[in-house]
C-alpha cells in the first residue's frame, strides 16, 4: 500500500449533511419533496447530475429550461457555501486526523478524489489541505463516479500504480469507481450500499493504518493466489 486516496463528503467531514440541507432548501422551494433516501442516491454524484436525477425522479425534468436549471444549481451552491463557511478543524470526522498522521508517519502518499468543486475550500477550513500530495480537479474530468477516472487520475498525480492504492468512500457510486480503477476499496457506512468494498467499517473512527494495512495484506495474498 503506497497511497491512500480519500473521498471528502462523508469520509473526511460530514458535508454530506450540508449537501442534503442545501438540496432540500432549493428543491422544496419549487414544490418537489426531498428526503434523506433521495439524498443517499446523490452521494458522490456531481451537482448537475444530482439536479437532473432529482427532476427526473419527480417527473419535472421537462418543466425547467437550461437557464432555470443553472439558477437552481447556483442557488444550491450559494446555500452550501454559506454552510461550509462555518467549518472548523473540529468538524473532521472522528479518527480522520489520527489516520492522516499515521499515514504521514508511514510515508504513504495521500490523495483526494472528491467530485466536489468546493473540496479545496473545505480542506482549507479543516486545516488539512497541506496533508494532501494530490487533489484531483473534478472539472478536468470527462466522467464522474461511478466511472474510475477520478481515482485513476489521483493515482497518476501521486505517481503510484492503481494496484498499490487503497481508497476510502461512503457512497455506492464511489465504491464502484474504486473497484473499476483496480484499487483496494474501503467503505465507510452501512453494509448494504457497500457490498462491493474489500473492507467495510461502520464509522470513520474504526479506520487506522494498522486496520488498512492488515486487510490490504490479505487482499493482496488473495489476488496473487487467484
Ligand atoms: P459540489 P464527494 C460529492 O462529493 C458529494 O457527495 C455530492 O453530493 C456532490 O453533489 C458532489 O460532491 C459535487 O459537489 O456541488 O460541491 O461541486 O462525495 O465525491 O466528496
Ligand atoms: Mg462521499
């Protein structure tokens, strides 16, 4: 294991909740019901694709012009940015600060593969941006998660082969992207949405270098034996 690549929302900090609040704020104003189960399906999905999915689900896709959709996207992001402006290092999810320290101590490269264009701002507010050797720019990608492009790009930026990378995600689309990239997939959360992951932990505080490294070793042995 030469590198660990992190998703941001739901792995490093609970901005998944802020995305939920921002979408609910915008979507309920236009009379579309929005709950956590809909939000779950949007995790890891780009802003534009998320709006498209919300409108399609409610049969409202044809009701909005492109300009109106752009306004909704702008409003959602404005609301989201107000929420993240309050983030502090206290908002790191439990165990993540410790894990970053352990990885640095082990000289493991650290990358970020987040679909969020707000990711650098979030990392700055959490005061961990300098821990990252590479941060993928999602605007430079042709395909979003579940496509592997974002994880493969992170590996290129880190100068590490995908086979030597572990990546951590909280969303089904993200786990699918990691597996298609040929990496060791670590899922944080409920097992039903994580079934393709190579290692599942319930919470971020269950993550540590030792846990990742032990599971990594058995995963590699299994691959070699196959
Ligand atoms: P933004 P991740 C994703 O981040 C979120 O899970 C998803 O809900 C959001 O729509 C997407 O980023 C885009 O974010 O609107 O800030 O550009 O989970 O890939 O870190
Ligand atoms: Mg996420």
